[in-house]
């Protein structure tokens, strides 16, 4: 399955059995994420909006305390490529109560 190098650098593994993507990072990373958290971390406003429109829970937190908003706000490997998308993702999340 295709994934961006930044996915690997961030600790996310999108390879899954039978070609299905797994939204859970490898257990060794200690990170667990919802699809909304992954979309926010990857700074994908269209996907964030789609997930929110279909009822994604914006204020869920991972075991280490990360939320979709905190993941969108942190510096990460996607910042360089998608920097212009960060304020849009943050605005979308805050608009629904994040």
C-alpha cells in the first residue's frame, strides 16, 4: 500500500492485512488514533470536513492525551508540504467545538 514518507516519520503504519489500511500506528509507538486524528495530523481539510459531516467525535483523546486539534497544531512532518492547510484544519475543528 502506498504511503508518504512523512507517515513513517510520524510513526504511523498504514499497511494492513489484505491491502486494507490500518489507522492505528504500530504498538511500539504508543500512539492510537481515530480517522479524524489522522486526517488532522496529516493536515487534510477536505477529509477532516467529510469526517465531521459524518459524525466524527471531535473531542476524543488518545491514551497519551492527544486530540485531533492538538495533533493539527503540533509541528509534524506534514508541515512543510501542507503548511497552508493547518489554519483551515484548525478552524474546521474549532467550529465544531474542539
